[in-house]
């Protein structure tokens, strides 16, 4: 069974985000970029499936600028087998990403696509679900635990009230939540080996997908700032203050 | 035309998040219809019919919808989508699960987690874990929108809409509900509680959360946690407040032993009043707290409890 893992190049989660003064977006010049953390969890899960003999080949796909090939290399160094880079500059919305991934799935025929539940830049939380709908496949989003069965996947999901288990028929879409696994670090020998693994370069037009944005971003602003308040000296004083303002 | 709100419920009761989504929907396209998909969910439909601004409630009552699995929900919503120019759902784990499927099938972009309706086609939504707010304009045609419910007031229960049964759509038959483990608690739910007391890594163990629970019981508060506390296994995942957990905005949020990582702040910084207890006076949480107490939580929490007892709580 082939497994496809889409990976997105995003601002590193440790970087303090700065909104551009002209309101046109977030300043990405000279900031550290990394693989979306939820996608790292997806890559790790795919590798574990391969180690358990449940997956035969792992294909890492990234849609983005030339530098997104570095993100694919990271996945290859962790243990993915080959990569596909769909080159495009500028923002690509989740629906366009899903359309490209659908075309890749049609060509590669994977048994499973594992994606991060959301990217930490646009926080959309849509791509996996959209891909599932376009393919007519079932989905198990926000996965906490994944077990492969016979022609199905048994997935424990993180939901608002606790945990829910669903069975989805293969082929299926899985999106990862935080506690599915702890991604490994790539070892130096594996980083060297990854340099020899193949990455196919494609264009969105190769898949017949128009990636021009359909949502118009009118402006991007700083959120309203909260001011630090007062320090109290004792727990009793804290209770008194909260009572005074009617908060308790 | 009209807008359609997909109801959030547990088959027995309608969730507050539905009433809040109705408020957002009324600003996008009125009148508002509500779709209740569930199993033996008559009481939910009745409650939805009372929400002010709602003109009609559609009920699809079938075993197929008992757990709102994404695949049958997609088919059902698409079966009625033609009648509406906007489809909205609360950004709960259910809404996040089924709604993008609907958008993809309608070939329209989804606008996720809106916090403000600027005009019927323009919305504000947080990006980068709430570190920036984007104002986005949707193209003409159908709108598919998920709503961050903490940003909207609940519609009042003063209306009386008609309730209409609709036919279930065909079962795609590709997913099956197996089971669930829901946290049982006598305390209010995190997303609707007026007061929340959350613990972080500083709690040191799950056992120590009992300290917070005792305090919560006095204040009729819900208990939450930071990602660090959940990752450490102190408490289950559904306690997590933050950008990737639950987003809350109670009247009072008490952060205990929480340093204040960006992703946690994104989930609670819209609370009306924030109090923080942490022994590290440099903790970022103090930069946004209205009241800060630099103290050892293992001393401070019992002291707070004693003070509350003294005051008759």
C-alpha cells in the first residue's frame, strides 16, 4: 500500500509573527521556515506504518515555491521514499491544494493519505476533508491513534467531548492531531541518503488546476492588544479583587 | 434567499454554539434556517425552533446521523444546499469535520472560524494562531463559513419557527462509528462556562488537578489545561485550551501554573477577566493578565479556597 503525505512549508512555530505595516500580510522575509508541525506528525505516522510492514512506499508531496523542496527533503530524511514538488509562488488555498492532491491520488492510487489537521499559517483546517470529498473517500480527522485493519483503518479521534473511534474503509484520508506520535529527528546518515532520493518537479497546470486565490484578502492587521494589569500580593487579595469587580 | 445553520447537539440538547452561529448567519443572509441532523433528536429541533431569527427548522432524524459522521453529513447538507446562499456551522470538532467536504463538493472556498461579519461577503478571521487578523472577501456565489462561536452572542430563545421533517440522504457506507470515551463531569462545559480554571505544566501531575477541581466546584467553574499539561498526560485531550484545542472566552479565566505560550494565549485571550498564578514572575501570561499573583500554586490555591470558604462560597 502506497501512502501519500502532503507537507507544507510554513513559518517556524517558534518565530514571533509580525504583521506588515502596510496591512498586506505577515512579514516572511528572512524568517526561519520549517515543515508544518502537524505534517511532521503525518510523516512520522507513515514511516511507522512502513516499519510495521503496513505501507510499501511513502510519497511526500509539497505545493509551493522552489524552497518547498527543502521541506520534502526533510520528509525524505525522516524516511519517506520519494517526493513530488508542485511548484507555484504565492498563496494556494486549501481547495486548490485538494484538487492538485486529488489528481496525484488518481495517478498514484495510494491506500492512505495522511495530512496535518491544519497548517499553522492560515489555520484553515480544510485540506484533508476537501480531498476526501473530492475523491469520495471516508476521512478520520484529528487522529489520536491509528490502527490498520483488513481493508480498513481503525482511528481514535480527538473530539470536543473526549475521544471517538471510527472505522473507515480504505482508501481513506487521515488527518493528524498533536498526540498521534512524537516525530523523530532525521539522523545525519539519513540526511545524506535523502539527498539521493528522487523529487519530481511539476506545475499546477500539469494537473489542470487553477491555483489563483478565490478569497480576496483585503487586509491583515494586528489583533487588539491586552494590557498587563496589576500584581496582587496574596491569594486572599486576588479573591477580594475578583469579588470586587463581580467576576466571582 | 436564506442561510442554513447546521445545529450542534448531542441528540438530547441543543448546544449554545448553535445559537451563536445563528447570530452570525443572520448577519450574512436572513432569514435563517437550522438543519438538525441526529437520531431521536426531537427535543433538539424544538429548542432550535425557539431561537430568535430562525424561520424554519429542518430535521433529518435517522440512526445514520446519531454521531454526525462527516460522510453522511456531507450528503445530507448537499441535498438541501441548493436552497441557500450561505451555509454555516460552528467551528466545533463536528463542524470542522464535515463542513469542508460540503465546500469542496460545491466548489467554493470555505471561510474558516470567522470572528466578525463585516458585510455579507466580508469576514474577519484569525490566522497565525491569532497573531494576525485577516479580513477576507468571499467570491460571489454560495458562502460556506465556520464560526468561532466565542466571538458571537447567542440568539435568544424567544422565537417560534416551523419544524419540517426532511428525508435522510443515501448512506455513503464508507465510515462506521465504533465507540467513544467522553469525559464525564458535573462541572460546566469548557466552551460555555462563565468561569474557567486551567492548569499547566506547573501542576506537576494529574493528581494535583484535584486542587483546581476543588476550587472549580466552589465557583461553578470548568477545569481546563494547557497543551503542556495534556501532552504530559495529566488530563485528557478535551481539557486543552489553545489554538489547536478549544477556544474559550469566559467572564473569568484563572490560569494556574501556565507560562503563557502563544498557542495557549490564542485560545483564551478574549476572556473578559484573566487572572494568573505562577511562581515565575517573568512568565508571559502576566503580560496579558488583569490580575497576577507571583506565588507557589501549591500554597496559593488552598489559600484561595480558604478565602472563598470564609466569604461563604
